[in-house]
């Protein structure tokens, strides 16, 4: 990948992001294409529903691809009827059906908005009030999103079209020099592409690696890549939630944290809010921002999409955010880890055995 500095805008507050996305939807002239894992029947969801409906009524092509499992307890039939009744082309990814039970395990975890081939938004923010300081206060989720223009928007639209039409897609890295590319987690040359890219980025690090992820349940290859970087003298720092929102992940987190700590990796627990951001920086040069967690489900099962780039200015912004998060985090130390409740210790082996599906 060629070095460069594409124009990006970073968002770490839901209210600011939502205002920017809604304004961009309102300016769309030809098409709005949107994906979300969660699209809630709440104040935020209805702001987006009304904006999408208004554009559909105005003659703009509006397509909305939502995950059936992700929005299962968030959306509503009323929201569905409103969107369809106003001309929005709405599809649900992998609804449950008794004849294909296994497909329900694969989810569309992407959060993507593409507008007129001119602007795209991608990251970890879902569409719900939990991201809004105005609505959820100081307990709002801590997340990250990025807006992009230029050739990346065409890639974003191609990624949307491929999943909408249930056909494979991949960025063509060999076609021309790139400073930034959008990568799905599946491709022809690498079955689990994001896993391959992350391992390559960890292997290329010379000075420092900074990872922020809400779910740290990586496979053996990814764990070894982080450990080997630390053994080479690279500063490896990983930010995770102090207390995650998924109990089985909490049960096995200590085992993973302990192994990384023994390998020289620093692990920090973010305390004030639920951490949901998925970012990576390497040496102040390489970055990854998107929808993929550092876990089995994102790397092997779900549909994900990440921006991977050599973008020093974006890397600098992400590193500043990492330092800000450190001020509200606690460094984990194997020698001072609090004793787990007996229930957690008993259930941890079961969760570890099922870690590929968490």
C-alpha cells in the first residue's frame, strides 16, 4: 500500500456524527445506501427513519439493509411499516427460518452510509440513543466512526451492492497504487481477509501498536502476532472495556489478558462508559477503523468492513484519542488482578470452549 493522506473526518461523539449523517442524507440527490447492525425504535432511529423517508418521497433512491438479529430487540414493526410505506427499500439480513437455521449465526455487522458516490461514513456507531450524550448522558457508549470522500466512496458503494445482491466483492489492491482501501473480512485470496491484514500490520510494526476493541477474543494466529511484536521490542497497547456488556466474553477475558500480559503486551480497561470502538494504529502511519472487533465472530463469521490506510493525520487523531482514553483507563497487571466471582470461574471453561461463536 502506498503512503498517503486521504481526506478523512473522525467522529467519537454520537450527536456530532448523527447530525453530520442526517445533514448528508438531506443533501443526497440521487441515492442513499445504508447498512446498520442495530436500528432502534427510539428517538435516534426515528430521526433517521424520517430523514430517509423524506428523501424517498422526494424521488431519491433509498436502500436500507438491516441485520435481523442485531435489531431483533431494538426495531419494531411500526418502524418497518413506516419506512416501507414511504418508499424506502428495506431488507433484513438473514432473518430466522427453520429451514436454514445455521445461516442465522452469520450476521451483517457493518455500519455503512453511502451518499451519491460523494461521501461515505463507516465505523462502530449503531443507530440508537445509547450513543447520544443529549439522550443518554455521561453513560453514552464510547465509539468511533470516520467519514471519507474520493475513490473510497466508490468502494463503499461496491461493498454495499455486493451484500445487497448476495454476491462476493473485494477491493482490487493490485489495480492501482492505494493509500487507503476498504476491506471486507472475506476474499478470494484470503478466506479471512481482515485477519490476514491485521497479522500483516502487526508484523510490520517497528515502534508501537495501539488497539482499541470492545471484544478481545482473538484466534491463536492473531494472539501470536501481537506477542511476537512485543518480543521484537514494539510497544503494544490494547484498550478494552473495564467491564464488557457480554457476560461470556467477560468470563474468558482474564485468560486472554493474562496471556498477553505475560507476553509483554500492555492491556488497559476503559472505565467510564461502554467501550465500543474498533480502531488500530501502527507507528503513527497505518490505521484501521471500521466494524470488526478483535474476536472470532468478526474475523471468521460476520460480514464486516474496515478502512485500512496509510494516513498519518488520521493516525495522529486516533493516537490522541487513545491517549485521552488512557486517562480514564486502568492498566491491568497479572499480579494485582482481583479475584473472579465463583460463578465466573465455573463458567469460564464453557465460554472458552464456545469462544468461536461469541
